[in-house]
C-alpha cells in the first residue's frame, strides 16, 4: 500500500509517498480502506519531529480518517466489510489502509459524504471531551482562540448548542465574520488588545471557560480573562511551551488551569469519547444545529502543499487529504 513517509524531521518538502506492507486486523481491531484523512496541527508538529506517536503506534502521520471497513479482526462485532466509517487514530492516517481498535471507529454521520466526514471526528472528539472536562454549562461564557480553524469552527457551534455564550479571537475581518456567521456572539482581533475586548464584552466579569490552542504566549492573559471560578483548558502549544503565571491572580479567582491531549489517552477513554461523538454530535449534524466547516481538499500526492497551506495561517475550516 502507499503511505506518506517523513524522510527527516523538518519542512513539508520532507513528505514523500512510498510503499509499506498492508496492515492486518489483530483481535479487537478493524482495517479501514482510507478514503480521506484530516490534516491537523499535530501533524505539522510530528513532521517537524516535536510530537512523536505513543509507543507501539504507527509512525505514519494522521489522526483521523474516513473510509470503509476492509477487514474485521477476531472478537469484533457490529462491523462488516464495506461499511462506511470514520475513525479516531493515534497515528497512521496518511496511508491507504490503517488498523485501529474497533471502539475508535464509528459510523459516518448520516447524510455526510466520506470526504467531508474525514475532517469531523478529531475536532468533535477534542471539543466534546474538553467541554466535558471543564463542565461547560448552559448560560456560561466561553472564549475560543483560533475561532476560524477546524477546532474553533466546530467549538463555536457545539458551545451554542449547549446554550453557552461564545467569544472568539481571529486574525482577519473575513475570519471574524465567518465566526459570527457560525453563531459566535463576539469576534475579537487577536492583533489588538483582545483581553480588553473580553472585559468589555462581559462587563468586566470575564469568561467561565477558555479553550486555548496557543499555550505559553496567552497563559497570563487567559487567566486574566477568567471570571471567578473560571476554567482554562490548554489543548495546543502554537504559542510556546513554557510560560509564567502570577499564581495570586489564579488564587483570587479560584481559577483552574488544566491541559489535555487526546492522542495519548488510553483506548478505553477514546472509545468512550467516540461514543459521545456518535450519540451527541451526529444528531446535531443531522438536524442542522452543527454544520461541517469549509474544507480545503488536496490529493494525497500533494501532501506537502496541504501542510504548507495549513501552516500559512490562511486556512479557514479543515484541510483534508484525499486518495484519488
């Protein structure tokens, strides 16, 4: 089968198509014939050598795919060859076939084509699990950084479906309008004093939850943005890994700072999260409360260009690689 390999840690030019043995389904696993694979920020980090997969997991990049079941391992029920599906992976997605624990595979969303579906499960699993983690509730206010990206565009809609008020940051007028069109209540320019904008938008109270992809760069400002008993959850490190924090500010707010990674969770947790996505998110897609983000499609043969596009900062929504 064909796979995408990284010749050496570095730039997109180091991504090449090569051959590898086709996987077989171990007990409890299924093999998926991949139709499309979502591209995520974590993929860029892995290509650069900063985000290796968990031990024992394929070193092929790729955390989410869509396709059809090609083989069913012993002990697996509910799946048959040819069934359309999507899967949450710890690695291995940029390949023609991938083996994955059956519990991390769910049916494709009803009415959604397989290419579009490839960009849904990782963002949905990330947002659902993190909003559960910080107990985002109806009537609360959430701040989302990177509102026009894959995570942000889904999180806006899911937070609104939960009954929350949504503030976002985005870098261009077009991206801010895109966020407002999705349902965000306030869209702030991150080139300007977005913290002051948060204070103005909340009457000085602050927000109950911050979902942050930036990490160190925004750490102190995110804590300053919290309301009393507010919760900051860090899910990305685009702005660096090491930051400083005035603990007195956190203490006086009775605030919580937490960080999560989906990739390194045990299989049992990923299975539970995937079932939550199937049971909670797919009905929202079916009734139109949540809509798939815009997709920018690249053939798998143009994987380097797909990575360049995501790195450029110009992207809105999801980047998806498609096997032709």
